[in-house]
C-alpha cells in the first residue's frame, strides 16, 4: 500500500477549513481510489496523509509524526521559523524513514 504525508499550512489550511464537521474533528475522507487521514493539534498544526483504501484510521500515526518528529526537529530547532515553509532536511529524512517503516507502506510508489 502507498502512503504520502504533508504538513498543512497556508493554502492547504484554507482548503481544509470546510472539513471540520465533528466535535473531535475531521479524521479521514475516502474516495474510490485513496483515503485522506487528517490530524490537527490544539495549536492548529495540521498533518495530512494519503493512503490506499485498506489502511485503517491513522490518527495515532499522525500524532506520532507531530509529537516525535515535528516537535523534535522543527519546534526545538532554533533555525526553523514556525509558520514558514518547512525546510529541515533532517526532519524530511526522519519523516521519510518513519513513513517507509510503516506496515502499510509499499516501496513500489517510492
């Protein structure tokens, strides 16, 4: 199965405003070809991951990406300006390794 992950900001943030429909927030959206998983932190950071349809709820995975990767390599990095486009090679590398280690990741898409 395939997986892709992005951190939402700017334009993507505006596009996702309409997705807030539940008290606990929007969790996922499914089409006939893919499933979009969504996680928003209390501070407004949004993490989105597209997967194959067979992938179950990825909320815990997205929370892990935020709490262990984003916080460690972006928030704690004095060279990263919060609110700007993410430009940390270390964060990108660690995120790529994390996604590739997920049980539903397929290297055929890489």
